[in-house]
C-alpha cells in the first residue's frame, strides 16, 4: 500500500513569492491533516479536512495561507506571499477515521526555505 | 501552541542499552500516542495508550501512563542503531480529535 505522498520534497523561494505544496493521502482515507513543523519542534496542526470539508482551520493563518481539497482526495496548501518565518517543514497526514484514536499516517514533508 | 514536553531533549546511548524518554502534558487526555521520526522523514506511529490504561507493550517498546501525574514514558529495550530518531508524544483531550505534540526527544544509539 502506498503511503502519503507529498511534493515537492524541498522548495527554496525568495520572500514575498508564492508557494504551493501538494499531498496525496492514502487511498480511502477521508481525513487529511496539514501540519507545520519548525526545526527542533513537534508538528503543529494547521488544518484538518474530512472529505472535501475543512472542519478545523482555526490555526491556519488565513491572511497568507490557504488550502483546498477538491473532490476529497488530493490537497494543496498555498502560501502567498511567503515570509522568512515560514521556513519550516510542512507535513501532510491522513487517517481512515476522524477520531483521535485513528492512526495518522504522515508523509515525508516538504521542507520550505524562504530567503 | 504545544502543550506537552518530552524529557530529555536529547539522549545518547550505546547499542544494547535501554532508552527511556518521558512526556508530560497539562490537560486531561483521552489518549496519548508515541511517534518516531527519522531524519528528513515523516512521523511513524508507534503505540497508543488510552487514559484508562496504565501500561502497553509492543515488541521492544513499553509505554506507561500516569494520569495523576500527567505523564507518560516510553522505554525502548535492547536498543539498536536503527532506533536513532526523534520520538514525539502526542496527546488528545476528551472529545477532541486533535493531537498536540511536544518538542520530542532526539535519541542517538551508538553502534
């Protein structure tokens, strides 16, 4: 079974430029998460989807971040414009259910560097 | 913001030794989970312990939970070089789906 796929794995951009990250969850997983992981820290939730609906985006900085999950499968996370402080790893995870006991499967992440 | 803390922040041991790392949290929980993250990779789920459980085992892993002290520990027995990774605990409150992670413990197992 294929795991969670993310692309690109690495991205280097200059500040004020836009950037987008893509995630393909495990087949059949209705719940999808985007996390932000700063160096030396644990992941912090940005947004959670159940199918195509964003059921929790309370921690997503909406002035510059946006996300979508069209058709309830793949998802894209966008930053526009990027700031220096956005340099981090962006992790996507998926699970078959929506409760906290449903195991979350993580992708390898996209490491973003903003210059 | 993160509401859990792992201790120690870094741990270096010889292969074959046991490794113990601890996790503390501040709120009431429904369950607590331990994850491993190899360098440059995503997190991998290791074990889940529910709030009404005190101990769970999985292979060389042993997890304990003390809800009165709001703490958990992960013991890795007979460590191997391949156990070198960062270990995170994530906890979830009652009625919440959300996992809140700590800063992790970076474990180095020296061959």
